[in-house]
């Protein structure tokens, strides 16, 4: 039974599946070459392959760390040659053999250090930096050796690469030793965890007070040192140091790493897979050499293996290739509707009704949706509400053709339809505006509007026509922008309006809006509301997803309420009160979303005096005491988030001073501020809050690990206890510590980010819009938690874009206007008072 569970777990794990596949592939190639070629299965050939594999694997282990941190090292082959030449010349000049071997490794390490400096300090692309050092090392090796090999016969110099224990070469034992060291490093040490985190999301790593630059530098240093160690093995094997040794070795090394399952995008991979990949590369190279294939053919096969591995390990590429193949073969993808709609998709002014009947969806046996039924008709604005994890995202994916349901049907105007792709949904007249923008910053407004549906004349882009249509749309909806305006110059609110226009270009009758105001200021939200009114006047239906109850009552006529994957109510909003809606969503009564208890004044924890970052933040002054909550309020772009970034050391402080518990802080940085007891929850959790492919456990313990450095090893038992306690305390759902954080709902992702910092028991908590995009139930839980921390004496500084939240929880409100703190208001201030200062009306009153 235990063996069965172990095998099931292995097959579920990505690395386990890849490793099993590589073991089988290696055996198949060995048997295949053995069947076709004489002497391939001879013991002597296996010994030769072992020598060759040892050099590739030894460097590939370190290359795995480099690629895990989103790097690449093309210089390893040339570094190997240069290291060998320098060490051999040092020995010839009278340096003792042991010291000469050390010089070999140090020379390789020096090349790695140079790569690290170029990449981390000078911010040069890893490809360009290591391509340059590859050429430099190759030239140096040829120049120092006068393009000649240097004989090395000293037994100490050649022992590692030439001796055997029995019939097994010493180099094989070295490989297994280093495999064990690297496996332990990547899977059981704090350094290994940081290597994965740096590649998974370097901004999160930095915001967690971890130096991602040092991690990347160390990876390159180890890569170079490994090239030096491989040079020692090669010197022993061929009894000489050669200036062209390791020529093009980087291709075999990178192939081994990629075949082993390490993603070139970083953050995912395993050293065991790299080892099996190195074996496969060696088997194929040796087999082709036995077969008499030229070096050119071997290079072609190696390149093909890299491409094949990248395709096989990234399902989205396979899916794209499948669609492209079907199109080229003239086969329509299975996304057609069961019944033609006959023009309904292109006439938004007609009356249409979409009806969902008993929709159900399962993921790996877990029911995400069950028996969901409702309808929406032209001209309606209908809300979709529910806690994070209630099934809203799954429902939207079904309505937009991203996934298909296992149960139930969809009907458009009484006729059953099947939406098997986003294209089919668009043809059915259904558009969607996602919470995260899909605009390209460097393109103009009109270019973004027409991406994927460009107007052409004779195969040439018809820019004038696209600009004309864009201008008509902008004028029609009264958006004061030019078609040629670059997206990068627009405000967040303007970008959201462009997303709406982009959705209307397909002339849909139904537009699904997923939290469209989550990043907008009040004035920008008002403009979006006006645009929605104009769309509904044309007969367009809006399916509106939001956690802001006040805007739901302002816009929507009714609400579809979801809870735990089920449709629990279809509420008429004028007749159904807010508390009743909330109770339907969470299955319980919530007395107060924003609990408040008067603060007892204690010592000052934070003192900011005239701080600025030289850009948006001009001049901010404030104080935060232990046991109180201070909220930074103001319009979008007023400099609120910049205060937190400057305080935590994310951005450079250009003016003013910062004091923490009376201590003046010079040149703040995340590591220094975290050591003083500060914790920082960023505005954008996806960008710098968590590592997407990390589990809940790994994300929650990321900052905590800095304080648990027991000889560099991760204390697994304590980590499990800590994260299990945090999951229970924060009510993270599902309560699975091994689940990838990216697969959680937004509210549960935010709880994970909060949990990461609660694990270190902070004295000062910086929260940048902590409930943005979070449902009302999770919002209440988060504020109950914040109130508890306040009661424990934690100093809390919050940026909030929701005035009801700011007014409800703050002991004091500091209002920002155009980068400056312009007012400080006590608890009990009105919304009118806050907006008076936020809009700069105090300036005109002078």
C-alpha cells in the first residue's frame, strides 16, 4: 500500500514524471543502440561514456542553478579550457600540484564571478554577458598556450580524471557525490529555496528581504567553479590541457538541463532530471559517433532535443501547435456551436438571452461548480458575487469558452450552444474584460484595439482605417484620448476604458467585466460607470463581477450569488439589503467588515520627515505609534504606495529622513528594514507578493527562513508546523499546504502573502491595499486579523483605495495630494473632508 501511494505521488509530481520518462528513454536508447551497433554494450564503452558523462553532468548541475535563477551561461566550455591552461602553466612554472589544481578551480570561479557581476551589477542580458566571456576566455586560452596543448603527467594532477576504484572511474564517484550535494542544496537548504524563489519571481524575493542579486551571483560563481573542476577531470583523462577543450560543451550541458525538465523561464527544475538528461545526451552522442555520424549531425540532433524538450514540457506550446496543425490541415477546431446562431453574434442591438442550465465542473475529482442555473438578457447589468473560491472564475471561463463543463448546457435564444474555445464565445457575441490588463504598453491605443483583428488592404496594414474606427469609438464614448497615444502614457483608469473599447470592437451583445474597478480611483470608476450606461443603452448586457457592494447597488438590477461552487440565490438588488447579500455569500452573518477599537497611545514606531523619491513622491511626513492604524488616503497616483516603497527600501530615498523606534535609518533596503521588524505586503500580489509556482507552504515560510538558518538547512518539521498553524489561523482555502499558490483564489492568495509576514512576528506592518480584489468575507477576516495585531501593539500603516475602509479602520488618516502629505485627520472624519484634501480643494481655498 505504501509503495502504491509512493508511486501515485511520484506520478503526480512533475519532476517525478519527467525522471521516470528519462529513465525509460535512457534504457530504450541503450537497448536500441546495443541492438544496432556492435560493441556498444561492451563494458569498456560504458566506462568511456561514464568519463564523458561526468564532465557534462558536473557542469550541468551548476548550470541548473543558473537557469533556475532565469540565467544562462554560454561560457562554461571556454572557461573549462582557460582554467586548464592556467593551471597547467602554473604547474610548469613550479607551483605545487595541489595548489595548481586549486588555481584551476579558482580560474573557473573567476570567470563565473565576472559573469555574475556583468549580469547582476551591470544588468547585462545573461545571454550577451556570457557570450562575451565565452569569446574572451577562448581567445585567452589560445593566446596563453600559443594555440598548443600543454602536457600534464604529474600523478597528483591527473589522479581525479584517470584513476579508478576497481573498474569504476573516480570521476563517476565524484559525479554521484556532487549529485547528492546539489540535491540536498536545492531541496533541503535555505540557499536552494532562495534559488527557486529568485527564478520564480525575483521581485517577490527582493520584497521578502532576500537579495536576489547575491543568489544570481552565487549561481554564476558556482557554474564557473564547476567548469574548473571539470577541467581537472579532463586533464586527467587526456593527460594534457588543451586550449580548445570544451569547445561547444555548453550545448551538451544546456541540453542536459533542459531535457531534465528545468524551464528556461526559471523557477522550475530538478538536479536529478539534469543528471538523467546528461546520461541521455551522452548515450545519444556516443551512439551517433559509433554509427559514424558527423559532428554536424550530432549538433543538429542536440539542438532538436532542446526544442523537443521545451515543447513537451510546456503544454501551452503543444496546444498552440495542435491548433496551428489543424488549421493548416483545413480541419476546423472543435469549437463550433451545436446550433448556428445566425447573426446573433454580430448584432448587439438585437434581443438575446443566455441561459445556463445545471452547469457543473470538476477538477481532479474536486467539484468546482454544481448545478448552476441562471440567465442574462440584453440591456441588463447583472452582478456575479461570491467569496474568493466560490466558483466565479470557473463560471466565467465556461461562459467565455476557456473550459467546458462536464454537466449542464448553455442556451442562446433557446438554442443549445457549445463554447469550446474563446473564439466560439466571441462568435456567440460574448466578450470579456479581465481583471489584469492585456494591453501592450509600447503600442498605441489604436494598435491595441486591433490586435488580432487588424485591418488590411492587399496584405498591408490599413492604419488609416484603424485610426478612423478608433477615433469614432473614442468620440462615441467621450474618451479624451488620441488613437496614436501610447498605452504606457495612460493612467490606470484610461487603460481600463481602452480594455472596454477593445471588447466592444467585436460588437458583442454580452460583456463580462471581471473586477474592472479594482485598480481605479473614484473619479475613474465614475467614468467607467458612464461608459457602462452608454453600452446598456445600446442593448449590451453587462455581467459585472465586483467585491465593492456600493457599486453593485449603483449599477446592477440583480445579483447572481455563488457559494462553494453553487448558485445560492438570484437577488433583486433594490429589494435585497447588503447584509442579506453578504450572508448569502459567506453562509453566516458578518456584523462589521471594518472593526474598530480606539488605540491606546504608545511609543512612536515610524517617523517620516519630508521623504521623497525624486519622482512621484515629493514630500511626505507622518508618524505611526505602536498599537495604532494610520491610513494613507488620496487619489490614484498621489504617492501613497510610493511612501511604503521608500520606507521599506524598495525604491531609493532621495530626500528626508526615516526613523524606526527613534533610530535614524541611512540608505534603507528590504533586508535592513525587515531586520528592524518591518513587514511589507505589496499592492500587486502577483508581481511581488508571492512566487507563483511555490506551494502555499513555501510561500508562507519564505521570509521566516531568514531567521531559521541552522547551518543553512530548512527545518522541515518546524516549517510544517508553522505553515499549518498559519493556514488554520488565516482560514486559507483549500487548506492544502502543497497546493501551488497561483491556483488559489485572489483572497486566499492575499492571505498567503499576509501569512508570509505574520510568520516573522513583525513590529511594524506596511499594507498596500490589502483587501484589493478580495471578497467581503475574506475582507472581514483580514480586517479582524489586522485589528488583532493592532491590539497586540503592532504599528500598522495602510494604503487604502476604498474610503469606507479607510474611515472605518483608521485611528488617523494622512491624506496625500500630488506626492505630498497635505492633511492629517482623526478617526471619525467624513468622506467629504478626505476628498476635500485629496482633490486639492484646500489649495484653491487659500
